[in-house]
C-alpha cells in the first residue's frame, strides 16, 4: 500500500489469470487457449500490415471488423451499427459494466462463474448478488426472473458457463428476456462456438440484450486481444461513449486486419473447431473410464472431479509430469479441475498421466 494510492485502489481484489509459465516443454491445459494456430489467412493479413502504415492511427471505429461481424450475422438482421469492438472480450465487458450494468438495484450473476465479474463490480462500484447454481452446477434462469429475480437491476451470465462448461438452450434465454424486458441482460459467449447456441439471433427482437464474444478461443487469437459485442443500437452507443471517454483507438491496425481475415476464413475455423469438439468427447470418455465425474461441457474445456483423489493433489502431481491444469480454491468447486482440451497428442498424454496417478 502506498500513500499515493487513491481510496479505490486499496479496496480492489484484482482478477487472477491462469498461470503463464516461463518453463518450456509443458503441456499447457490451464488457460483455455486453442491448441491449433490461427488461420493462415489471418497471419498473412497481419504480416501485410507491418509496414509504413503503422505510423498512422488505426480506424477508431474498427469499421472493417464491425462490418465483418455484421456480415456473419446478416441473416438475423445484424448491421454494422449493432456491433462494438474492443481489446478482447474483457475490455468489452468492462465497458458494458460501466455503461449498462450500474443501477440502483444490484447486478445478478451466478455464484460459480467468470471471476472477473465481481472484480469489475468492485472497480465500478456496482452492487451485486451472486445467484447459486443448482445441485448439478447449472444456471437456473428462473432465479433471475419473476419473484425470485425481482430485485435485479441487470443480469449477466456466460453461456456456456465458466468454469463449469455447462450451456443453456436458446429457448430458456429467450424466455428470460421475455420476462425481464425492463433491465439489461448480457450473455457472455466466450466459448459458444464449441457447442452452445448463440443468442445473437435474438438481438433484433430484444433491445435489452447484449451478446459478447471473443476471437481468443475458437479463432486461436488469444494473443491478439480482439472481442466484440452485438446489441441494439442504443446499447452500442452506450459502449462507444465509454470507449471514447477512455481510449478512442482500442484496436490497432494489425489486430483489425487479423481479426477480419480470421472471421472470413470459415473453413479453418470449422476444421479446428470440430477437432477440438472431437478431442473433448474422447477426453470425457477416457476420464470417465478412470472414475472421474465430468460435467457436460459445451466449451473447449472440461470440469471434472475424482471421488477418491483430492483435486489440488491431482493438479500438483500432473504438474510434476509437466502438465498444467487449473484448480480453483473456492467453495463447492475445490475438488474440481478445469482442463483445457488440447490436441489429440496432448489429451492422450493427459490420460496416460491420470491413469498412472489414479490407478
């Protein structure tokens, strides 16, 4: 603590990201990165930007990227003015917390969910209430609507949820929107491309809905930091007002070029996405054969526990074998491991290690 800190700083409990180790030759299954590289077209587009044009500011509105997102969802009536772009979905979410989620009544989100949500609430002085997941670690949207959710001033939840990986059907999300047209609802879709239904088709029907996505996971661009939101024009204007009061040029030229090319290379996206889904299903079968309980996952990770082995000890013993997984020391989930789905060889190495440890 320093005498020069503002009063706010001393009250913050910052988000703790997954470990980014300096040791080489690790099987890194702890931060949900894509095991496959980005689209070659995206790499070529980024390389083409590495020239004299870097002396110029990038397009402040990320117009080409917003058009690319709108084109992807044009069949659902999405236009460029329905899209907002930022430095990863975390920045987009931060702007949404400031622009849309601070109200007199508290923000509602799941008690087991993305741990950045309470951090942002602390940063922006937002009152919040954490709504318990059910006994099977699922989100009960009934708890956010009707009498149970009458105290909410806004709602945010991931779909699929993190770290559980469980997904909600679009019909349930639409039912929530029909019951809560009076407050902002944000659906955080960081992992949606691995098996869940996107809520973007609902955007033009529900002006209170904002959908947030990232190119970090399914487009293999975690190192580029690109995210976007899709919503009603009024919601996008609110995010833009916050952005332009903070940083008018959030996405550089390289990021915009790479992101557009990645979105346009649907063949590469589909190929790598399907490989991850296949590896996930094989990994689930392999872990269940070893006695693990694995929650149903629509993400690029699995959430699992073993009835006879402590999760922290399992994580430590895997680390001894140069395999990193994520363990959360938190109520209700301290016996679970969150394991990123790697490529085929990495998943096989993990199963071999788990076999040696648990048998």
